[in-house]
């Protein structure tokens, strides 16, 4: 399986984590990678493999949370034909697939105690036994594991084996969340933006305007680098103007019509940001052109609502009771788009 391997960042905390991973790569010992979702744990695992003496051998990835508990052991260690219902033929497990190379176990904390017992034996003795088999098989596998859980707390609660944690934590690489890498946010956004612009056939990359930069810089990014990548790529493919991107939709679910939205929000989505008691355009005495005044009112209303929603077009559309396309049409008509 081909994966994107480029690691981007220049903040001190991130570079320190990469340096620790690079130094550990040459040693044939287990490494535990800790980090929140979306921080790039799999990329660090691949870096550990590519910089190790095992670089030309298999790198096998298994997400321990992706399978039901009843199948995890068979997936890891393989099984013999007839060992359980549905096992019509023998199958090698991830350990045998990774023989000579590296096995990356993502979401390690989700393993059952039974699977932890078998994993400990494999790490300690270099042997695995297929489900339904009577004889062990020797394997030569380096383990890199990752989790977003605090495993020492799991040990205290009795849900994770202390001896397994000891064996897997020869080196621990902790990846900082994106909110602790403030200097990297715009660097990453530019990297993802350039790549997406090329993918959609843009001849030039014009970057981000001031409003978009403010949005990117001030958001907390709970989904970390993965969330930033999605937001930037979505902004690039939606952008229809010449020049820098100056409108970023961070929350694609911001709509009064979403499941679970309150009745009040659906009936009066603009009640919070806009006040009916304070007219946007004051009534002037004397004759005037009705259409011109309506256009002025509409333009001022759009400008104010966009500013109040930090130029998030989805949120502004919801507040005004418009669809996203209707809002963009109105913004374009009044010269406010781009």
C-alpha cells in the first residue's frame, strides 16, 4: 500500500519529536508513538521504518480498533483451517506478513487483555502461534505501536498489561497537537493548498488572503493536521475567483437544517447575529431610488453578517436563512466575493 510520506513542519516541539524518532529508527527496539487523532502517528511510524535497517522489508499496518475483538487475534497471528466458524482455509496473520520488517499497531489501547497476552509473548520470544495450531512459528518483527490514550492510567485501572507497556515503550515519541505548533499551521496550509491546486488543475497557486489567514491561525484544530488538510483542500476546490483564497469554511456541518438543530434555529436562524431593532441602513428623508436603496441595504447586510461570522460562508448563509449557493450568488452580485 502506497502512503504519503512527506512530513511537514518547523516548530520546535514537532522537530524534537521527529529527531527522537529518527534516532530510535536505527535501533531494533519497539517504539511507542503517542498523540491525538490526526497528529500524524502513521507518518512517524513510516519514518521509523524507512530510516531503519529494515527499510527494504515489509511495513505492515494494522488498526487495532478496526476489527471486532473476536477477530483481532486471528488477524494478528493468523489461523488454521477449521479453527473457528468461517475459517475454511489457513491464513497468515500480520506478524507473518511483517516477518523481517516492521509491524505498526495503531490504536494499541483497544486490544483486549487476551490479545495483549499473546502480543507480549510475541514481543518477548519472537514466536507466534496461529489460532488452532499446536506449534509456534518464529518471526522477526519490529513493533511500532501508537495510541491517543494515556496507557499508564490504563495500567492503573487494570485494563492494560504493565509488562507489555514496559516492553513496548523502549522509546516513546510524543507528537504535539497542532494547537501547540502555531508556527506550522500556515506552513501546512500552504503545503496542502499547493498540492490540491495542482490536483484540480490550477495553473498557479495564489495562496490565502488576510481573512483566511486569520481564520486558519485562530481556530483550535481539534482534529489536528488531518482536519486542517480537509479544510484547506475543500477551500481550494471550491474557490472560483482569481487571486488569493479569502473565504474558509472550517465547519461543513454548520447549518440550521442539520439533524438535531433546534426548532428556534430553523425558524429564525438570524436572530442571534442580527438585530431587527437596529436597521442596517437608516431611512433618509426626501425622494430616492427604491432599487438603489434596497441594493445598498442588501450589500450592507451581507457585509455585516459575513464579518460577524468571520467570513465563514456556510455560517453566514445559515444566519441569513439562505442556501450556500444563494449566498455566494448574492456576494458575487454585490462584488463581495473575492
